[in-house]
C-alpha cells in the first residue's frame, strides 16, 4: 500500500495505522507526486493508493488522473481535510474508489480500505445520500431537457461507461438492434451525431465539466 501525504507527521501516523489492516500489510510513503510515481515504478505489487488532495507541486485530483491513466488497476482512496460533497463527487467521477474525510476515526479508515480492497467503493453514508440526491436531480433534468425515456437514459448511463452496443445489450438483456435504435434516438433528441458529442453535452448539462 502506498500513502501519498506531504505532512511527514501525518504520513508516519497513517503508515502505522494501516499496518493494523491485516497481518503482513506492507506500506510505503511518499510526500509528493514525483516520489509517488517513483515508488510505483519500483514496486509492481502495490495493491492500493491512499491519496491526499493537497500536494506540493500538483493537486491530488490531477495525480488521480495520472493514476487512472498509468495504473488503472490500482484503486485510489482519497483521504483529505477537504470533505465537502462536491469534492467527493468530483473525486469519484474522476476514478477514485473511495473518499475518506480526515475527520474520520482510524477504524472508519481501515473499514474503508478493506471495502475498497474487496472490490467495493467507499463513501461516508452522509455523502452517499447527498451525492445520490444530486445525481437524481441531474438525471431527471437531463431526461426532461431532451425528452429521453427511462430506457434511453439507461442506455446513455451505460454509454458513458465506454461500453459498446453489444455490451450494453448484454447488460440490459436486449438485442443489439434495440440498443442501436435507442442510441440513434438519443443522438436525434440531443441533436448530436456521435457518442463523444452526446456524452460531452450530457456532462456539460450536469455540470461535470
């Protein structure tokens, strides 16, 4: 496990705390993005990264994008004092597997790390509710704005995950032809000609970019 935290005292405390995660847990620390990349290059068995959002020289969000591009298989948990809902939602959208406020207890942190290592996503319950309400409002507004049906919205949601028509069909239990019709109708409703334009428009409408 790699912990990226610029404050030495905090970093050392975290390194000690996560050793209680399970027997044999090996931990590494890095004070900044450059050091973190060096650790990642030197150790190909890092299973999880814990990342502070405030780092010298670059933002944690920017480094999260680097992680998702260069090390897509390694989950990243954000641990930060910037614990508002908008920041959490942004981190999750950009690929974080978990978000833990620094005001959390050691037990809460370890529980979050266990969940993420187990293949789940972690958000504090209060943030889950707030982000869920926000997504619901955005989803409804987008559907209303372009008069998209529930079936079309389901297709658009999966489309945003980069799935092919065949993969969408398998996930929804429909035929490829049905998916093609939905995609075509979505493009017509949003007045776009391809997937990239549709997703860009949806993201702009929902305030994601």
